[in-house]
C-alpha cells in the first residue's frame, strides 16, 4: 500500500459527459502528479501541483483540468469525454520535487 | 529537454536466468533516475532510485541498477529472475530542480518457467 488513495477505481461513462477523479496523497506529501496511461501512448504526465499551486504542465488537454485543495487532496476533471480518453489515470504524490513519487492504484476510465 | 528511452519493449527470460533491462536518458544537466515496476492491474511501485553517490544502486526484490554518466544509461539488472518478477518496468528521470518525472515507454518482462 503506497498510501495514495484514488477514487473511484472504475468509471464507465458516455461520450460528452464530465467526470471527476479524486486523489488523496500520502500523509505529509505536498506534491501531487496526474498521469494518463493508455495502450497507444504509454504513461503520459498530465499536471503537477505543489501545496495548492500548479507547478508543471504536461500533455494535458484543454478539456481536462485539475486542482489541489487546502487539505492537499486533488481532483482531475475530464469534460466532453471522447472514446480516446479511455485510459488508466494515476495519481502520485511526493514530499517535494526530486524525491520519489508514490503511485495510487489508478482509476480506470471507460468512455462508451 | 529530457527524454527516456527503454530500448526493449518486451524481454522474455527463463526462470533463474539473469536479466538486464536497458534505459538511456538524455539531459544536459544533472538528473535523478528511478526504476518503477507495475504488476498487472496495479499502480507503479518504486524499485530503486539514484540521486547521488555510489553509481551502483540496490533496490527491492534483488534488483540493482548502475548509473553510467558517460553513456547516459541506467540499466536494471537481476542475477536470477523469478516467475513473480513478470511485470512492466518503467525507467524515469527528473532533472534536478525540475518538477516532474519523465517516464520511458516501459519494458514488459516475462519470466518463462
């Protein structure tokens, strides 16, 4: 158990819909990362927050957004969903940058 | 810009044989390097990391990796694999002072009984 909790574990939704994925980092970790893992694109970095502020942005679509709340949990919002958004979405947390990241079990999103 | 190349997408190996999973990175500045393992239907778990110091790093489950700055490599090795080592292995790099980890495309290790 990494200490990072992601909910829900599975999500099935229709195209055009909006979903919210939730992540609770390890106790004490200030940094939260979001990754998307799909068969054709591998593990893609989406975005990172540190203590409530956005720190780095990767290949995140404009339809996607995230935030980190004062209690340090984070949410990833995916809107206008397309079939191609079906993937595993991982959250990871770390104490600070340059320290190892601990990953949650992921949320498997299926868009039908 | 940083990038990570895992040269082998799939590596089959017989049980109790040695294995090496290759990883090369590109960066013009100092880096930190990591190997993660992903078992089926699970998240990524840290195997080992190189931050500084000795270039030979030992990790969990009998794995080790060697940082070679001149060849910009961080290959993962195990002298004798077990069936339970069957998984996907990811090499990752972050630039010192940067914020995010860049992952390679992964190597699927299959241990054959």
